[in-house]
């Protein structure tokens, strides 16, 4: 993000200008926050996608934070700046006029994860991910994770999608962070290596280590290779990076507490749903609460005994962790209108009887903005349900007040 503040010398210009003009760009690493609401600032939604200006009235104050780092130039020892729009329509820090050309954030840090003692499901606790803002060291949460510490997998994540999502122009790609809540014996980077997952799944199912019955290299994305859809596992972000406008916000999604193993082939319908929700927010100019989670554990028959065996990405002796979810779900909630819908995708490209994985009555035919291929098994068999219906089976769906389906 880069800022400029327009300075108009004539009284005529001053009378026609409302205050300090700030232009937000996505590549800058600072976080800009309202000092009144303590919320990240976005341009007016009606200006999307090209006009990225914010006009601050005289006397308004903003917080500019270099999360964990510091600013260069005149503020090189400063981590957080409190700036006010003055009578000359310029931003001031005490008696200093900000030099925006030199206000660069150096050594910006990833958002931090704060583990709480709040329970949210079986063996699960709440973890808050957000910005540690200077001044009085306030914490600005961005994403909540309900994390199963026993099985080492998120049950769900929650974030608020702003109606200003239409301003997003680029997407961050970076490495994943492993948080302290994880078992130190588990190498999450190695877990998604093709050879590792092939050996682990085959060992569980009584197959030779190099068997391609389920995890198949010829149709799978090799490590560091071309992204050809295939039968292997990929780390699926529950809260997607494309759900946030600014790069510092997107950075928060690259944590292993925010991912679960998903058959790579099933990206199609899950990605379609992500884009459909974003388009719905942009079209309706509506803020939404979004919860995305996992449910159940996928299983396949053992090669010798024929008994169903639950799939895990980590196996060490009798210890198992990081189960392969049976279902990915997304709860989209309009808190103001008290409307919600739960969308579900079955994480199993080999299933032959989809009915056993339909846990609630499908209402998706009444939702006109969906563009997924819902009955395509290899793209992720998908359906949608009313909140109360889905909660009968997924008991840890958050407790919210819902009066009608979101359509």
C-alpha cells in the first residue's frame, strides 16, 4: 500500500475537498487501521475495482502499522504511526508531515497465532490469527481456527469477508508456517511430498509401497512440477487467500493450522465455490461471515481383509494424525439478515455410492449463483443444505441465529 495526501493551497480548493486523500495499493506491507473502530480501512465499495482512494475528514486519525517490523527513513525506529488529517488536508504525526515516498515497511512479519483455552469441538481449541499492532500492543484478529490438537487438523476456520473484496488484484504465494500447537515429530512440508503420501496410504491399506491403486504419480502433481490434476493430496486452505484484499491479510492463510489434506483432483468444485462466494459478495455489496471446515475421515478397504481403513497422512507405530477429511464444508452467513447456507463437497474421487456421504437434504438447485458441477465425482461431489439440517450431523457448526437460507 502506498499513500498520498493531496494538499490544496487555495481556499476555493479547500472548500471543495473533504479531507486527506489516501490511495491504497496492495503491494505495500503496512496495515492501515481506523483509530475509532480499530478495523482495517478499505476504499468505498462503490469505487471498486479501480478507484482505490479513501478520503479522511479533517481531524480523523489512522493507525499505520508495520507488523513486527519498522519503517524506514525518518521513522526508521518506529513500528506504528498514529497519523491525523490536519486543517491543511495533510497527515501529521505530532509536528511531522509524513513523507510517503520514504514510508516503507522493513522486515514485515507474518501474523501471529494466539492459542486460547476456549473449546470449540472434540479435542479442539480456538486459535486466533491476526496482527500485533504497536502503540498499546493491541491484537487485531483476522481469522479464527478451531483446531483439533489430538488429530492435528482444523475442524473449521472463520473470517469476515468484506464487501470491498472487489478491490483485490493480486494474490500472495509464500511458504507455510508451522505453529507451536503442532506435534514436533510431524514434518508438514514433507507430508505433501508425493512419495511420502503414497507410502503412508499404501501402508495403511496393505498395498505395496509403490502401488498406484489410489495415489497415482502419472496423473498427480509432482513436487515442484507442473500442476496437473491427479490423484494425490494437496494442502487445502480452509480460509482461502483470495478471500482478503491486501497482501498482509493473505499472508495469514499460509499456516498449516489453516489446511487439511484434499484429493488434488477435487479442486474444481471447491475453487468454484470460493469464486462464487466472492462474486456474490461483490454483486450484493454485502459483508458475510464465512466458516470453512472438515468433517469425518475418509476410508478405503484394506487390500487383504476388506475392512474399511481410515486414511491418515501421518503414521508412526500406533500414532496417527492428520486424517483425510471425508467432507469439506463452508457455512456462509449474513449476520444482519440472519440468512445462512452450508455447502458441502465430498473429498473422495473413488466413491461409488455418493448417497452415503449426503448428510442433509440438498437445496442447491434453489441457489442460482452456484456454477459448480455438483454431481461430478472426480471434481468433488457437492451439495448445499439448510443450516439446522447440517448441524444435526456436524455438531460443531458454530451456534448462530438463522431465519432462512441464503440464496
